[in-house]
C-alpha cells in the first residue's frame, strides 16, 4: 500500500504554469495518446492528427498560466485539442463528402419502420462482414460524412466516452443539444454501417 | 397509456430513453411498443452497437516515432 500517489493533473498543471518543464512533459506523456486519437477521429487523417497534436500541446504550454481551474484540467485540454483539430480540418481543402442523409431511418405512412428486422439489425454484424482494415477505412469515411455539428458531439460522447455534461462544457452547448446531436449522428451512422454490412453479405 | 406511439415517434425519444431521462410512463410506453415490435427491437440493438463498432474501428495508439517527434517539437519551441 506504500505506493506514492501520482500527482493530479491540476497539481502538474500548476507546476507547469510555473515553468516546471518536467511537470509539463508529464502532462504531455499522460494525455498525448488520447489527444492524438481524438484528433484523428475529428480529422480522419493521420497527418492532420499529428499537426493537431503538436498544436494542442503548444497552446497548452502557452495558455497554462491562464488555466484557472474553473474546469477540470482534462476538460480544458479536450477543448483546446478539439479546437486545434477543427482548425486543422478546416485548413485542408477536401473533396466535399457525400452526406449520410440517405441512411436516416425510413418509415411508412403509419410511422412504422419501412425496413425488415433483418435489414434493421444488419449494422450490428458489420464487424463480422468487413475485415478490420476495411472497416477502419469505412469508419473514418462515415465520420467524414457526418455534419460537422454532429461529428464533434458524437466523437466526444460516444467514441471518447466523455459524460454528456463534459461534452456540453467542451463544446459550449446545453446538455440537451449534445444529446440531440449525438442521437442524430447515431441514427445516420447506424444506417451507414447497415448498408455497408448488406453490401458485403 | 398513449396509444399513438409509433416506431418513428419512439425513435425520437430513444437517446433520452437509454440515458434514463424519460418519465416512467413514457418509458413504459416505449417498452410496451418495443416488446411487440421486432423492427424496433432490431433497430435498438443496432443503434446501441453503433458507438462500440465505430469506437473499436477508430481506436489507434500513438506511433512511437510521433511521440518522440512531439517531444522534440515542443522542446525546440520552448528553447
């Protein structure tokens, strides 16, 4: 039981703000993998994710003295990282992605599902129908084709698994708006995965 | 009990239902509908699987060379 407690993020942040470089590098070591993964999910590109990773910690270093501890350090860091990734994504000219609208659920005039139960369940089997590499490519493609507003909320809530309240704080939204955007994203991506699974069967 | 709950209106409530945010009677309406609706049962299963599938498919680790170049980059900008 005599294990020394790891310093908290907030302790490290306070030391780093006072030009304690090892404390800053300890924060980098603690969060770099999560920031890279987040940036890749938001930009769908390895190079953009790398640039956003560098930019994030550069800004963290510059802005640490203004971090007042109103949020948790991790929430503040996620906000810096999300903004860096979005700037990076916007800075690169892209082919316009075909939107996922066609994959929204369809209903008949009675408000009942137009698809069969088998068709409706197809998305659940997509990871058995596609090999890992292809599914990884298609997953990034699906994220790229989401509306921007839905993508940010979905990535933070469902892929990074942050609480709705924390996502709301990061994006400057009400929790209800986060839930709504995440729900819309899930509906579109569920349909998209289902179509992929059916095409490969 | 509401008799007008259809697949389409139930799905609008799905995210809030899964987070336990709905009033008890509304949740009960959804459960009654879903119990008799194989389409909604299938839809909800795939809706719930969607985040996990995409999370697994986009999980990456930081390449070691990137880790090293990040540290070099940050040190060069601070010196």
